C-alpha cells in the first residue's frame, strides 16, 4: 500500500477517518413506545362508546326496515293472490309475520304463504335483533282489492335512545319514519 506524502499511516486496527461511516441508531426507545401505547389507548377509549351507539342504531334500523319490507310484501301479495293478507304482530315474543289466514301465530312460524305448493314462512323475528324491542300495532289486514288496512297504527322499534316507527294508515299507506326528529336517514313522523 502506498501512502501519499505528508500523511501518516493509520493506527493498527483503526480505519482512516475519511473511510469511517457514522452508524445510525436503530430501534425504538422505551419512552417512544410508551407514548405510542398511551396515544392508542386514548383513541380507543374515545372510539368505543361511538361504536356502541353506531351498532345500537344499526340494529334498530335493520329491524325496522325488515318489518317495513315484510308489511309492504303483505300488502302487495293480496292482489297477486286475490286474497286479503293479514299481518300479525306479537310484541311479547317479538315477531311480525303475514299470511292469508287471519291471526296467524308468528311465534310458532304459522305465518306462511304458499309458494309453488310449499308453505314459506313470512316472519321477522326478534331473535335476529338482540337488545331491540317492538311495541304498538297488534296487527292489520290488507284488503286485496283496495289495498286499505283494517286497522291503522304504528309499530315502534327501539333500543336505548334510538327508535323508528313503521306506520300503517287506514288507506294502506306504509311508511318508515323517525319519531324523534332528525337522524337515521328518515323523515320525522
């Protein structure tokens, strides 16, 4: 190895200064890790109640929409089958069903409609919606010719502070609305 004039040879076991690379520090300190854990904990503590409210609101919304859809289906089946369709509501066991037989027992899956020779159960059950309750209208029958309802009223679907209503008018109009005013994407009742 040749050396240039005026430079001294490096000490044994050391590299010349111009060839040394700074070694970057790797890893995370304990303090940095603790700060990240604390921030994640604070975000989780703030977010959990929001998620609980969201899920509660969605359960009410899904249950009300399923009841609304079932009642609309009952109304539309009457003219097709040339039979009056009866909607049964059992608030004690939390079920809503319809059939061409008046007073069908939705809790016993007796609310059925004949489809191609097979009895098909037409029921929305509270088993599918934990912590959701229903109250109100006990049932109604839709006239096959006029589409009018024998009994007007509303089924209130609620959980906690959230509630929606499925309303049936005497002239057979079925609507889903929010009795508490704005929110949930439905107009006020």
